[in-house]
C-alpha cells in the first residue's frame, strides 16, 4: 500500500478527533470568554455526558439508534442542569473571583469524579454504535458513524455561530463579555447570562462525549485528556473566538491523528505543547483573540 492511503486514513482519524475537540473546546472558550473564569471541572462534565449516555442507552437495549438519539438530547440537558446548579450555588457565592473559582471548580471536579466512581464503578463500559455501515473509498472502507460525528460537529458549530452572532441572546452574551458593568447598566442580568453560559458550555462538552463514546468507552477518569486539549485549543485559538476554536482544534486534531499514526502519540502531545509555547511567546492573545484593553 502506498503512502497516500495511510495519510488519508490518518487525516480522517484526525478530523474525528478535531470534531469532538471543537465542541469540547467551544464550551470552555465560551466560559473563559464571557465569565473570565477557569473551569477546571470542564473535563468532568465531558465525562458525565459519556456516563449518562451509557445509562440512557441502557433503557433502549433493543434499539441502539433510539437509545443514542435519546442520549444525545437528554444527556447534555442533564449535564447543563448540573452545571447550572454548580454555578448558582458555588461559583456565584465566590463572586467569580479567579483564584477562588479555580479552587471551587477543582472541588466540583472531585465531587463529580468520585460520585461517578461510587455509582458507575471503576470499569470502562461500552456504548453501542447507533448504526453500522462503511463508506467505501478506493483503498479501504471507513466507519460511516465516524463521518457522522464530523458532520454533526460541523452542524453544531454552525448553530453556535448563528446564535452568538445573529441572535439577541448572542448579542447579550457579547455585551457581557465586552463590559460587564456597562451591560448591567443597560438592564442585562449578568448573573443569568453567566449561569446560562456555564450550562451551555458544559452541554457542549456533554454532546462531544455522547458522540465519541460509541467509538471509545465511558470511564470515570476519561475527562483529563479532553480538558488538557481544550485548554490548548483555547490558548492557541483565542478566548471566545469560534473561528479560533475551529482553526486550533483542526490544527491539534489533524496533527495528533497524523503524527500518532506515523510516529507516536507521545510525539503528538509534544507538538501540541510546543505550539502552545510558541503562541504564548509570540501572540499571547491567541491566533484570533483580541488583546485585552488596559
């Protein structure tokens, strides 16, 4: 087999990773951009989405497709509700202080993780793929479900772009991000905006997890890598930038997929870390971020 088919396969795998990473990082970027807080528990909301997908699909053991579509609707809603309650009863009480928020979200991380361990157990558990078919390319057949993951991520990103840039809700979010005090003076309830953004950000992570869990498996420790990669994407792309999130996720996802196939996953992580270092040195606000006003 020639070099071309290997490269094509690695590119497809990289696009699947990039699609899931886009959704996960978009949620983190929204919270960063609007609330100016570091959500260390973001990976655990991702994990919770995968675990809930396993639980919900168990209700529909005879029909994987119905179970999956129920999970992709109910799972993110439940995760968003949990995130909303965390914001309302924890983050709001520490008044979004940067240091206190980091400590609080670390606490949320351990609560969600250990609660999942006690209820879900320590073992990884599979979720059935909703359908099985292969798309035949000239060199090999490829999972149709993985291609669906890419398409679903593109549609959700377009929906997020439309809401943020073309609706009143998006205008309120951008106004709060730009100047919280001025937004309050114009009658915008910043607390409600923050709660909504925190819940939506967690919901995006949960959607990403539901999409990927039929390819991987649900596990109570699965939130670490998505959190790290999401931080890398947010740093490279720029806070609150959908375009930056998309470009950075494609860059990280494709490089990770291609380098992992031809060299090693360890080298792929080293390249990602090097990219972060270069961005921090030469463009601290990210590729598409805006330098903060003094």
